[in-house]
C-alpha cells in the first residue's frame, strides 16, 4: 500500500509545489482565466475548482490503490521514472523553445480559447451580469436552474485535466507518499492557481515566461525523482540490516 503513515507535511508541500509549477500557464489555467473575463468569476471558479478537486481525489485514490496490486518497491520505482521523465521533458521543452515565443500568446491560451468557443452555447450571454456586475440567476417555472457556465467550466476543466502531466504526477506521488496529504496539497494548490487565473490570469501570463515555468517545473520533478529514489534506497538498506541487528 501507499505510505499512509508517511510524513503528512512532506506529502502536502510536495503536492502543493508540484501543482503550482505544473498548473501555472497550463490549459486549465487559461480556461478559467478566459471564461472569467466573460462571465461571473465566482461561478467560473466554482466550476473549475470543482472539476479539479474531483480529479485530484480520483488521482490520489488511484495512487493509493496501485500499491495494493503491486509491491511498494515497484510503485516507487515507477514514481521515480515518471518524475524523471516529466522533469526531463519540461527541461527539454524549455531549452529548445524559441525565446521569441515568450512575446507571443502562449499556445495553451490559444487552445483554451478554442475549447471555450467550441463549447459555447447558442444562447446569448448564458450567464449575463446585471448593472451591479452580479450574475443574473436563470429561473425556469419558478425553480433555480443550474448555471450553464458552471457546467461549462466544470466539463472543460475536467476534460482538459484528464491525462495531463499533473494528474499522472498526482497518481505517482500518492503511490509514494501519504495519499491524504497529496490530496489536500493538490486541492489547495489547484485552488491557488485557479484563483490567480480567475482574478489575474491574463496579467500573470504576460509577466511570467512559459520557459521559466517549464524550467522550474522540470527541476522540481527531478528533485521529486531523486527524493523518491533516496527514500527507496534507504528502505532497502534498512531492510537488509535488520537481520544483522537481531
């Protein structure tokens, strides 16, 4: 099984840092940022973070269950390879990126805009704002109707996050660390990133270079790989020395 008795603090902050460096400037980040420019920020935030929280719980649950099917040492070795792969991939992308691309609109922002436009409802302004800037509650036959913008933000975010590197990394981290800590850190990390996207996403995207984020993410993933490998080595040495102690 995953390490449920492992350090909660270590798992929490590892997950928090991992989510922040992988989600800043990601497609889900720009989905929330662009939608918040057109619709109610509160509803967009609620839909996006709802999808990300569900995805985090599912990913951590998968990471927790994997060690029940495979020995812990194999899941930790797999975690080392996954962290190492994503770390090298991010560093390579940052190294080979054209510096002039930093001055252009990020590709993730373009993809997010296309996803929003493709999922746009035919009706005009499905979540209109009143004179005070508050969302107009849509009602039908005297009953409140679930906001179509909430559903759109939830579905677009969920689909964009499925199979993303942060989801796979969350599964690997939950298999190697305390899954409850990974879940808590992941949800809070997503909340911080989504909050930044909703309230200052466009401005932040113009200030932070995508290459810088990739470099930071690559280094962090490699540190996770080294840390997990060292932990695995320590466990093996400890197991090998037990017969000698007795």
